[in-house]
C-alpha cells in the first residue's frame, strides 16, 4: 500500500518547482501542470509502456536531472486520485503484476483487446436520444494497415419488446394457408418476439445501422469517450478524460478490477455489446 500512499510524491515535487519560477514557458511546456497532464490516450500508452520520449520524462530530465523517473513513477501518474473507482490494494497488486521483472506487461496499440466506447447524442424520429458505440483497432492481415472500426452499439430505445403472450403464434399448419397469418404477426409490434425463434439473438449494432440507414436516427455528436483495456491478463481497467486544474488531469485510470477470461467475455458482450 506504500506505493499508492506515496502516489503524490511527484506532484509535490513539481509543486515546489512552481514556486521557483517554473510557470515561465520552457521549451514545449507551459508549466508543470501541462507536463503532468495526460493529454491524449497515446500519451497514456506511452507512459504506461515507459517510453523514453514522453513529455513528462523530458520535463523532469530538464528541470530535475537528478530525479530518475522509474516506470512505477510513470504508472502512478496514470491513476485518477479524485473519487477513484479502484482500491489502493488493487492498484498496488496491479502495479506489481505489470512490473514483474520476469514478465513485464505492456499495452499494444494494435491489439484487438482494448476498446473505445463513445457515448453519442442522436435524434430518433426527431427526439434526442443517447447511443453507445464501441470501436476497436483492426489490422489487415493482407496489407498490415490499421484502422478503427465499429464493433458494437447499444440503443435501448430500439430493443424489441420482451412481452410474451402464449396465445400469439403462427400455428403449425400455417403453410397450408400460405402463411396468411404472417401479415398480422408483422403488425403485432407489442408481441413481435412471440413469432421469433427461441434462439434469436438481437444484434444491437444491426438495429442501430438499420435505423441510421432508414433516416430514423440522425447522428448529432459524441458527448464522452471511455477506453476499456482488457489486454492485461486477469485485469480490466477503464480510462476516462478528466478536464480540471492540477497535475492529476487528462486521460486517467477511472476503474480497475480483477477479471477472468470468462468474465472479460461477459463484459465484452454485456458492457461493450460486442459478440465476438
């Protein structure tokens, strides 16, 4: 627990520096807060992986050449300390696991085990609604090129009704009447699920895309983004942007929890709405 009890060591160090005139523009830095802010998700990954060219490392080498930043120091700066959704015990165990000298763990931008979930504002038939869209990085086996692709979506207002009426069904001799009852079934919007196979699984993404194509949904804007990292064995953490004054700002670890592979699969399906 000592690791995270001392989590603000670097912040305190830089706090003293500000009193020594470090608010002046120095190279690419405006001040200490700018140096410590995790400005992009790319910078988050760089710090996590102990990249030697991160801005914070350049800043510390220039202003505090005797202070040698370790990878642990950098990982400490990636946690949200204001109302955290993680425990000190889990953070310590996670850090020790990641920093295991025999098998250090790193984040791979091109991995398919981290996801961006965008909460989006749309209009559905003219009414403001919210949709969650999940994206992941896809790397082509043929060309080796990478791109972000949509792999899941969740629009609760498009869900089929779960109401069941045992009296509503297509009887077993419907074929004899050339399925004349199908028209009535298709107009029964409240109990539509009665006429579907028990193995039927709704695809939230397909429903969203169909509504988008028909013009029922009009995309407005993205209101927030959360990154979900499932790439570290036995662990799952989310990263969110915190826009606020101070050194503990930018893209920081919002939540951290232990998860088995089975639990991650459930999370992928139930929280990120991806069925692969």
